[in-house]
C-alpha cells in the first residue's frame, strides 16, 4: 500500500514540518488551528504509514568536503540541444542544467572536489559534439541561497488555513 495524505490537514502539517521539522507540536497545532494531541497523532500516523521516513539537517555545504563550483555558459549548435543535454546528463559533476536566452543556450552549475578536477571536466564538456563555445566562471563564495527555504515557505503559506478577521 502506498502512503498518502489522509486530508488537507496532513498536507499542511507536512508543509510546516518541511519548513521547520524541529517546531514544537504546540506551535504546529496553533498554526494549524487544531489540538496538540491531533498534531502528535497525525505525525505518529504519518511516520507509521511511511509517508514521513525521517528527519534531517540540510547543510549549506558538507563541512568535511570543500567543493569547487563553476558557472558555465554553453553555446550549442542549432538543433543539437537535445543531444548535448543528453550527453551532459552523463557528467555527475553537472549539478544543474538550465536553458537560457541570449548569446548562450545552456547554463550549468558544475561541482568538483578539486580545482584540477574542474579543469578536466570543463575540457571534457567543451569537447561534447554540438557545443560551439563555452564561458566559465569559478564561484569564489556563496553569500546566500534561498531556493530551499523559499520553496518550503511558499508551500506552507499555500496550505495554511485562512486567517480569520474578527
């Protein structure tokens, strides 16, 4: 049997947990407009049913492993984008591949353990048939990354009960 949400309350509860899995059941209950025991029972059922399989800490980076990251722009020969993207899927170092407009056609985020490894990967990417030219920039530091927090926050807001105006 596949684990599923029982109702909208389950969805809203999971969205809040995805935003902050360490939030207290009392606070979750207040935000959901239900009793604390309801939240506790729902979480226990979601865990028991296998919908929630664990809780984790999401690090901004692995402190044990320094990574070198590059932003790479690729100009692709007309009508060869699909073949180029298929080849890029074979590079585990390519973490993100986006199509963009303008002078270049693809935008990549590439990560390796060492600068020397990055040099090799960038050379290999440049040799992929269909790529006409590349432009790369090495990331010196990440000042902030809102992607995961913003997605979780938007989901929580969409699923939150409407506020009563009394």
